[in-house]
C-alpha cells in the first residue's frame, strides 16, 4: 500500500518508526505498580467513577493527581482491625499512598452534583468574607455577654426578677402572648448548644422565668376579657 504521494506505508513504518516521539523520549516517567490501601466503600466509589468516565482507575488517578490541591483531606487507610480494600494502579513513581487517596477523594468530590471549581481570586474573596463574619460574630457574642443578665443565685421566685430578666418594665405590663414571644427571642441567644451566648444556667433560669411570668399572668387575670383569650 502506498500513500497518496507515492511513499509506501511499509517503508514509513519500518524506516521512520522513530520519527514520532514516544512517551519515554519526551520525558514522561515510566509507570510502576502501586497497591494503595483504603476502605471498601472508597474503593468501590473510585471504581464506579472511573467506569462512569469511560476510563480505567489508573488514568483517573493520574488526572486527579494533576488537579488535586495538597490541602485536600486524606480519607486515610483503614485501621488494622477494620475491613480494607487495595487499589492496584500503575502510575509514575514518586507518589505516596496518601497523595493518591487525596487525589481520588478530590475526583469523587468534584463528581458530586453542585460541586464547582472557582478561580483562586473568588475563593480568596469568599475566605475573606468568612473571616469577616467570624470576627463580627465573636464581637457580637462579646457584646451580648456584657449586656446579658447574670444568673441569680438560688431558685428564681420573684416575679419582678423574672420580668426584669425578660426586659419588662414591671410585672404588670405584659400578657402571656408577650411572655411567650419574648422567650422565643431570648432562647436562641442562651441555648447551651447553639446559642450565641451559650449558657446552661441562663437558659435554665430563662425557662423558670417564663413559667413564673405565665403563672403570674394566669393568676392575676382570672376575670375579664383575658380569660376568653387563654387556651
């Protein structure tokens, strides 16, 4: 068979086989075998992703190693007493098992719906915004701590103390609805698990104050239009 210019293909193949550079001639290091330990679930997810992308696991890993940042968390190898799987790969030398797991973890994360890459400038801007919000949140928590009520010693028994805790002028300027509304405003502030000024003692006394004020209202307004509004 000859080419359109009359040059035989066989001659080109035999005489000029070295015309086209091989991977070794352009400096690509040869691949060596790797055996990377990981959890069975992680191994199965990586294999599924490679199949979904129409490639083999080694090629997927090689591509991910080029893109995965060093800060990507390592899923880690299984503990000695835990079930483990082994990924058999062929890659250029110089990669640690942790780097390979990090690369595959990044590939799996990028395959998730809603995940997207962003320019470094945008990522830096978002990190700056998070730092600003963190600082403002700490400043707000400090300010709230300074103006918050201090837990009373002993059990809360006086209506006037409970009214002051809720920010009422006196014990006659509120009804049950206002007590409940005010409690719902204050509870997120002092909740011991999620509050901005998390405090178990404050939260406990806040609940005692709510119960005391509601009981006071229901006792004080036994007659009149208020009785028709009570559940």
